[in-house]
């Protein structure tokens, strides 16, 4: 695919992101097995762009009614149940390609140890994880890859995880958003991109918006091929803020403000606005 065609496909995927915010495009198999899981904790295993869906699940757990402990694992293998203090965990392995080395190692480790039971589910587009799920008759939620990249499929993977958790008897309240129009943000996004071009990018959020900062960081790293970092307020006040005093490279700090954030954190955001030079500050509510 030529670079111009690739760019058009990438833009089409961005503008069609709202189509991922629901369940109708997901395909499932063997989900009835999860009815026996009766989980008392959840472990979402995924890394990179595929791991973002687990981060978002953690961020909105209260809003959607997830009341049991949730553990996010971004490494090889899986966490030891005793070490992590997990009680009757349900493991959800998430990989866009189905071939992510770290995530696949955990699923294969379960299979080799004969630990595949009703407490394992897979979310993927295909690859080795889908093949393993088919061979072992594991619960699997699949969605079409199309021309998407992992970082563009966060919605599908999030709703895929939710599908597995609902099949395990967790009555999560997760809305769908068929009327969102991504195109409305196209012109502001282009204007912001021009402002941030060729700069070191620093994304800051409060704790509840941490996945938002991670999403922007990852997409700037992989899509714009630029250095970008993410941190949270007030943690950055205790260390990273000092670095601005001797900043010697073109940089922009972008703050994402959650209207429902802790009142003292709101004051921190305002103080950053006053501290940062105008060319290094942008705020996205």
C-alpha cells in the first residue's frame, strides 16, 4: 500500500472510530463456558496498544458497576495468584493481532500447565491466540482487523472485554455511542497538530484520566514518530515539574482536565497554566 493510500486508510479509521463503541460488530464463540466462572477478581492481560482497553476498564470501573478487584498485567506470563492476592480470578487475554509475544506467553503457559478452565477468555482479531482458543474451545471474542492498527482498535477491545465479563455473570452497565461524530473534531485536531509539530510532547492528566494520557502518548509515539511522555497530577508536582526550570528543547505540555477531578488537583492544573510559558501549554477539557 502506498503512503498516500495508507494515510487515507488511517484517516478513515479515525473518523469511523465511533463504530467500535458498541457490541454489534463483535463475534463470539464458547462464551457459555464463562457462566461457570463465578469470578471474584479480574485479570486483564495485554500490552502496548492492546493493553489500553484494560486501562480504560480500570478507569471507568465504578461508573459501569465493576465491583470486584481488577488487576492489569503488562508483562510476560501471568501474575501468581498468591503473590497478587487474587481470588478466583477470570483471566482475559487481549491482543489485537493474536500474536503479541508477552500476552501469548501467558496463554500458552496456562495451556502447557493444564490450567485452561472456565476462567480464561480471549479477545483478538486472529493469530495464534485465536487458533489456541479454537483448539482448546476457549471463550473468544473476535472483531475484524480491517486496516486498523492496535492503537486504533481500543474501542473494539474494550467492548470485547466487557462482552466476556458479562458472559461471566457480571452485570456491567456499559452504554453504546452510535451517534458520536468523529469528524466534528477533525479541524481542531489539525490545528493542534500544527501547534505541536516538532516538539517534545508531555501529556498530563489526573489519575482518573490516566488512560487518556497514555492513548495520546502511544499515538504520538507510533503515528507521529515523535517522543512523547505521560504523567499524572499531582505526582508530577513532586519531581517532573522541576525539569521545566531548565528546559532546553522545544516542548509542549498538554493537560487534560476532568471536570470531576479532586478540587485540590483542579488548583494544580491552574497553577501549571500560570507556570508554563504560553507556547508550551495547551489545555483540553
